[in-house]
C-alpha cells in the first residue's frame, strides 16, 4: 500500500515547501526584495526630510533696506501707429536704497526727490510699448523688466528690486 503524501498542518502538502520544511526559494527572494525596497524608501524619505548631520546652516545674504515708492497712475498712448490705443496703469517700485541706509514706505510722492525721474522714465517706457506686445504671452512681465532696467539706470544711488503693477487696463 502506498503511503499518502504527508500533509502540512496549515493545509497543502510538504512538497510545496521543499524537503526541509522551509519556504520555497522564490518566496524568500520576493520577501527579501520587498523588505529591501521598504528600507530603501524609508532611508530616502528620512534624508529628504532631515538636514544632513553636522551641516552648517546656509547663510542668508544680507538684505539691504528697501523703500516702496508709489509712482501713481499713468495714462499713456501706446505706440501702435494709426490705431488709437491707450494704457492706464498704476505702478509701485521697490528699491534698495544704497545711499541713506534707511528703508520704509513712502506714502507721499513728493517725499522722495527721485520720484519725478522715475515717473519720467516710466512714461517713456510705457509709451514705447505696443498693444500687441503687452497682450502677448509674457508681455506684462517683459514690460516690468524693461521698467526695472530703465529706472535702475536712471537712479545712480539705488537698485530697483521689483516693479509692482497694481492696476492695468488697455483699450
């Protein structure tokens, strides 16, 4: 009489686990790969969240004091040849004051003697723009960069940090 195949206590027979009762080699390799992947993901997450040990904190460059100068409202004709088009905008300029060392906000345009020069340069740059240039993708950003460059060149004792357009209407 033939002996029946021995049964494993949890179901199945012993042949699936091999003669020694250990799991088949393919199963333990899968477990090992999964364990390795979990450890690797955990290590990457830890490094991404934590700063490296012993690393010195990055030094922030010293910020110079800034002033916000409201240049006011501008209404200019655009440079569109025969078409009558205009631009109505309000602009504020943030400047790094290189001479006085004091920052702050200027509520009154007459408080800063450079305001007239900044307004003059702004009118010239705005009136050279065309409707199509301003309406194109990135046109307003290019205008802000042109204003930043032109005002910085006009002011010898200050650097323009940003140009803020608080209102913008074209027709």
